[in-house]
């Protein structure tokens, strides 16, 4: 029988109301073979992290593969704190949230370094995340009439220098542990398109830890997911499976926080605008499953569900997504061309 290269998995950040044990029980019941808990699920009551034994035992008891650790929130905080934005506060302890931007950044850096140590102890070598607003909110808007450079300033040049400097310690530590930091190319982060990401690699002298967490649901402003992930194919080390719709006639950029009223909405995986089978085929063509399995020592790579909906219950949406991935995207691979058997 032809071999499969993927297994269904689930991202934990959206399920933060659950403890690690509760999350893993939910994932198993929903049909997952693996899970990617958030950093918050690995914390203990004292502000540190659970022991590696406690975490491994939880996965062993649930009979699930530990597919990675979602570090999106703390790393985004680390590279965004300098802006003074209050948007970092939901991801911080109350006492830390009250500190100065410089103090928050220092706290986040220490937290991330300790989290990477834990990942190394757990055997997690690929860490999905995203870099924060290192280039400033002006460039993060992507607005074409930007005035991003003037007689005495150049926001892009300053941003490049800031990114290299602020991420240096984290990148060095990741490399020392053999860990790959898989940035999720995403609006409002340190790299919002493929060219942005490739620029980060260039200014960091090709740093091998700078990799990509592929997610097609963030390609809604001109760059298709095929264009984006073809440009960064060799650096795709992780992935999410997520879908969205664009409601006709509404502006994608609008000052409306209610998801039900927005033009771009994340939806359950089967009903979105994206063809998820084609997306998975691109992941295979990029070499992602082979890279993941070699680095993580696994037989199959995870297709990590991150299904969200403005209308459908979160647990129901995610369970439906896991089952869709299991039944439709973890298909057996072709052993050769279909032409080979013709006329035999």
C-alpha cells in the first residue's frame, strides 16, 4: 500500500482555556494523531514551565505525537514591545504588562530563551512563531503612500538594523540548540509577504534558523499562497491548515473588530475559498514533509489544523477541521506517474 507522509494535528493557541491535559484529550477525541500546544499550555502555576517528564507523559498518555510548540505570542511580543503598543498586554502577566517597553522586551527575551531550552529538552527542533513589528507600525500597514523615508529618516533601513539587533540573541540561541524558528508570514508581523521574509534572511546573512510556517489563510491582499510559498519553498519547515473567505463588496481594511462584520473571515476548512488539496500538494513539492521528518525524527509530518469561525463553535470548528484533514489531506502518495501503467 502507498505510504502517507502526513498525519492530522491541531494548534493549541486558540484553545488556551483548556489545560494541556484537557487540550490533548480534546485533540485525541476529535481524531488527531498529534498536537502543537501553545507555550501557555506548558506553563506551571509558578510562572515557569512544566517539567519535560510531565509534558512527555501527558502526550504519551493521550497517545499523541508532540508536533511542535506554538511560540507565536511571546516572540511577537518581544519584537513589538519597543513600539509601546498595548496590543502586547493580552499575552503578558499583569505585573509585566505594567512595565516599560524596554522591560517588557527584556522579559520576553528571557521567556523565549527559556522556552527554546524546554523545546530542545522535549526534542522539538521546529518552532512555529512569528516575529513582531520590528519595522514599525507605519510599514506594517503596508500603505503605499507611506512617506517611509525623508531627509533625516529611513524607516526601512532603521527597521532592518532593528530586526538584526533585537533578534540576534534569540537566533544565536536557537542555532546553538539546533532549533528552526518558523515564521508565519502574516499581516502586521516582521514579514508580511514572501519578499519581506526573504529580506529578513538576507539581512541576517542567510541565518539557517530563519524558516517559514506555511499558512495559506493569510494570503488575501494580492499575493496568492502559490506565489508566496513557491518563493520561500526551501525554507518551509512547518505548516498550518486554515481557510478563509473574502466577502464581496466590503473593504478588507476597516476599523471593525467584530469578525462577523469583516470582509476577510476565517472559516471552517471545507467551506473556505482555498483549495486545501492543492495547498498540500505544494507543501509536498516544496520538500516540507521530508525536511520535517528528518529533523524531528518522525515517520510523518503534521498538517496542523488552525480552523476558526466567526459563527461556528470553536471546538466544533477545530474537530471538523481535524476530521477533514484526516479524511481528505492525509492521502497516500503516488509512487510514480499515472502514465506508467497506461497500456500495460
